[in-house]
C-alpha cells in the first residue's frame, strides 16, 4: 500500500487522504509510520460504519505529524456528500471484497470523481491463497478468522477485475497485480498532464 502511494505521489504526500472501511485505524497508523517525512501534515480521515478507532491510534498519528479525524458513516452516504469532493488519495484495505459487483461499480465511480489516486489492497483469489486460508488456525487465529479467511479469498480478486469496474476514462492510469503471496493490489491514478 505504501509503495503504491509513493508511486502515485513521488515528491510530496497526498495532503488529504481518506481511508474507507478504516476499522480501528491501526492499518492507517502503520501506513503513516512507513510513509516518508514528506507525508507529515497529511489530513487523514478514517471512514467506517462502526468507527472503532482507538484514541491511542489517533494520538500516535498526531505524534507522527498527521492530522486525523474519524467519521462514523456508511461509505456510500459519505461519498454522496457534496463537500467530499477533493481528496488527494483514498485507500482501502480488505474492504472491497464485501460488496457485490453492482455496489463495487457504484463505489469506484464515486471514488473516481473525487481523487487523484485510489489504492486498494484485497485478498487474492487463488488456489494457493485458498489452501493456506484453511490453515489459519495453526497460527492461532480464532473461530471467526478461521471462517472468514476462506470466505474472503473466494470473494477476493484476480486478474484485472477491479480495472474492469473502474470508470473507463483516458485520464486514469490503472495498475492491478498480485501483492505478496495472498494479496491483490489495485492502483488508479490520474495521469500527469503533458
């Protein structure tokens, strides 16, 4: 995720970053810790229907020089707000595979109208990933994760499925590829003007 963000913003951070499906905010904190100093001062919005962000996560983000806030709202309602129109980047981690194809198309269309770059990290749908998802109990995962892991792999992505759902406009550069052994990365970024 951080490599994709650095690719999309090679000189300076995104300035405004929204993480959708942010959960407790720990993934966003990990991103903030691994991104270069040029990202200090980033305004980060953590969007989640449950808004379970821990106060220590927000304090740690602040300590890194990030200005972070949370919003408890459904992502479609949030995207429908007229004031949510100009984001440098929107990220999502293990979020998109929860939606139907029609919902995904609507979500990606809403995102495309508001950002310079969108980065998603999802489960990769593959035989290898599915095989290993059946053994997450061996590493101590609880019954919920033992159920969710294979379900998430089956709902994940492969090939260029997300690219096929992204709005077909010439201003976008799309990259979709495997990420590690079990991940699937999607990066959409606005092409620089020539």
